[in-house]
């Protein structure tokens, strides 16, 4: 048996195993299983050992290892280095018979693909991102690459927005950047929540301060996928905004990782059906407990 791993801590209810295993089955890849491995931060080295083992074919990496794993890998793709976070590790066989652990970031791709599927194009637009962590960085790079005219970064901790803005300005010197300008939301065509605020088990929280008025016809995108309809999206919808939920990004980042590991085209429909069913099951079980 060979394995693809998901490393994180704590891992809780992840739906990645459900849709990655469905994709493996659909593509006829037998004898390979995608499994969760809970590894606390102080045991980061265990991840590298597990990755180097011959039975491991690759991995996803999630909180809290996405940033700290970078210096331990043999190579990091330019995009993952710019974003400062790795969510996928690919094992590359070198011509001399050695194997290199290569860090990739598929979050930016997943973020943009979910927008494209809804026919949202950031080119020439003012966009705003709530948050300044790894997810916000992936969103910011994707939007900057996608031709956004200005990015407004809104974060509780200003120092983290400043740090992200410093990195963005080096790569995209012509793009506009604004920090913690909440008034800009009235003139923002796309607003992204890349914080964890509103995520289960705290669905009553919203990352937006009360009484913020959104631009007319704004698109509002929440990277949170549980619950599927967050308070942030609900309130934006009430203001007439078009909304995009976080499940599509999760599926597309996983699809890209699957393609990097297997070299096969990801069966998106099968992955979406499995992800949706797994999420519904988690919500149903939580409802029974509560
Ligand atoms: P990820 O990799 O998922 O982005 P992260 O790097 O821990 O995770 O970032 C989490 C983001 O959610 C941060 O922008 C964080 O704000 P701070 O930089 O101020 O910590 C934001 N966040 C988390 N809880 C929050 C809360 N209760 N209110 C406002 N922002 C919050």
C-alpha cells in the first residue's frame, strides 16, 4: 500500500480524504490511500521522515505547518516561496536516483479557479481581502497575477498586513495597495474573507464590522466552507451582493495537488460530489451532538 498524507494539527474533521480517495478510485489508482496524519508543531521533523519513506507518494500540508515546513524541503516552487506557504509536497525522482521533496502552493490556483468558474475576473478591479495570513497571501498573489488594479488589505493586526504588502509591492510594483482602509469597501468590486472568522463552531461571527455598506453589484467570496452559508455571505447577499463559498476553492486546490501527484486529470465532478457529501455528513453529525 502507498500513501498520500494530509499533515496538520489539530486535524479534526477534514473532508480532503473523502474527495481525494474518491478521485483515486475514479482514476483507477489502486493501492494508494489518502490519509490524515496529525503531527504537532514540535514534531515537524516527523513529517519530513514520513515524506522520505518509499511508501509515501506526496502530501498536503495544513495549519500550523504551512510556513514552518519551507526550510526543511529540498526545493520550494517560486510561487510557494512568494506566498510564503506550502500546502502540497510533491516527490520528484532525480536522474541520479535520488528523490527531492518539492514544496508547492495550489491555494492560489484553487482560489482563482473558483472565481473563474463563476465568471468573475479581477482584471482592472479594486479588490479587498480580510486577513493577512497564508490564505490571504495566496488570494492576494492570485488577484495580483489576475490583473487587479488595487488590493485593499484589511486585518486585525496591522503589522501582518504591512508585511504582506511589502512582499506584494516588490513583485507587483505597479499595483495599488491600501491598508486597513475600511471606507474603500463601498468602492470595492470583490471582497474576500481570508480570516477564519465565521467558521464552525462559531458561525455567528462575521469578519465585517457592523453597518459596512458594500458596493452595488459587489462579489463577496468567503474562503470558509463550513458552514457553506456563513453569516458574512448571508449579510452580503442581503445587500444584493453575488456570493461565492469556500468549498470550491478547497476542491480546486485539492484537484491541482492530485494532478501534481498523479499526473492524471482530476475528476472534478466526482471530487465535488464526495466533498459535498462529506461536508453534509459533518454538519449532520455536529447537529446531532449539539
Ligand atoms: P491561514 O493560513 O488560514 O490564513 P493564519 O495565518 O493563522 O491562517 O491567519 C488567520 C487570519 O485570520 C489572520 O489574518 C488573523 O488575523 P491576525 O493576523 O490579526 O491574527 C485572522 N483572524 C483570526 N481570528 C480572528 C478574529 N477573531 N478576528 C479578526 N481576525 C481574525
